[in-house]
């Protein structure tokens, strides 16, 4: 029975593999040291045995299955050892900041919006433009601006509202085209 080709035997490599899955899993587990990887090794070994287009002859099908699982597990260990030299696992992906993708058309759009805002602000009275720049660019509070310019807090609030209304048409242009 062992001298005939495998496809003519009563038990194929597939059935031997399935019947001895627990034993083969333990072999893989001893080599790779984790149950999840042992499962992966077994799956890959099974697929290699079943999907192989060539006809295999095995005098000892169980021994052959053991050897395939063992070799596959060792390959996993080698791959892990190589990958561990160039991978870093101590970085939390959720904390990484993904930079915005600047494309030429997005850069052009941004420059056009900035130029439009500058044109709109240049049409405002000098005092309104100054108050707006102190508030939005310098980050001063309305109370600080009123004290520095020697004017009423209500006037500062009104000048900021006037400047904001002048540039409000440009806000939607800054949005991502897909978000509009």
C-alpha cells in the first residue's frame, strides 16, 4: 500500500492531515510559540498540501504532513525574526498625526482664498482691519484690544463682526472639495 502513488491510496494527504490536525497543531505550536500563529501555519500547510498541482507520492503520509507543518512553522519564525529587525511595535497608531495631502490644485485654491481674504480686508477701514488682525492673528482678547486702542469694547466687537462678515464668503472655499 505504501509503494503505490498517493492518489491511489485509500487515505489522501488531505484526509491524513485532517485526521491528525490536533497533533500537527501541537507541532506548529511548539515551534512558533503562539496559538494564533500555529493556526496560521496549519492553514497554510493544509492549503499547500491540497492546492499543489503536482501529484505527490508519500510512503508515510503522516510523516510528510509533519514535515510540511514543521517547515512552514520554521519559515514563519524566520520571517518574524527578519521583520522584527525593521518593524517597531511600540508606536500607537491612533496617536500618529497624518499630514494633510497637499496637491497642486489644493495649494492653488488655498493661495486664491488667502488672496481673496486679503483683498476683502484691504477694502475695510484701517481700524477694522487692525482690530481683526489683532484678534485673529495676534490672538489678543477683545478687552485687550479695546484697552490698547483706547476704544469701547462694543466698538471692538462690532469691528470684528464687520471684518468677519467681509470674509465670510471665503469660508466655504477652504473646505475640502469632497466635503462640500
